[in-house]
């Protein structure tokens, strides 16, 4: 009686890839639903100067936000900076994207000296595209408040 030992067949294991696209799609949906993009907060309840005419800026892609409160504290994209800091941050942003527009939010009671200091700092950084944020005043010219 001869005993034969059966040869084992080499099994080739394969990873099923039929559902890979479904898994990738579900992961994309999961990350889209759970990712939270931080929006610049700025200074809460900053009273802006009133204007009779205003234009709404719809494009928010190439914008650097600068806030000046009534005490003269200056913030660039939620970070408090000094006037030379405004120049340095503006230079960095313009080096990264030359199409950057500075949106300046100045408190209506802020000293104009603070505003001119920030504007001079922006001028040193060659940030020449500056827009002032205002609040629309809905009344007739010459009407009293």
C-alpha cells in the first residue's frame, strides 16, 4: 500500500476590487459631511461707518480681511497684529497671490489716525487693492437721524 501525499495547490489570493469605487464614494461623502471649514470671525458687532451707496462684494476668494476697532487694535484674518505686522502679513499674502484684495473693516468710532497708519502699512506692502467695508444707510440724503 503506497501512500501518496497529495500535493497542495498553491492558492493565489486576490483582493476583490469590485466595490472599491463604492467605498471611495462613501468616504468622500463622509468627509464632505463631517469637515468643518473655519470662517473668519472678525470682531463681533463692529459698528461700521454708514454709506449712502455701497456695492456688495460677492467674490470671497482673493480677500484678506483687516479689522480696526475703536481702541486701534488691528486684526488680520482673526490674528491681532501691529501696524508693521499688517505690512508683513500683507506682503506674505501678496507674494502667495498677487490678486489679493484687502477688505478693511474700521469701527465707525476709530480714530482716523489708526486707519491711515494701516493704509500706509498696506501701501508699504504694495497692497493697492483696498476696499472699505461700510453699512448701507437706508435713508434719503439730507434726512436727519
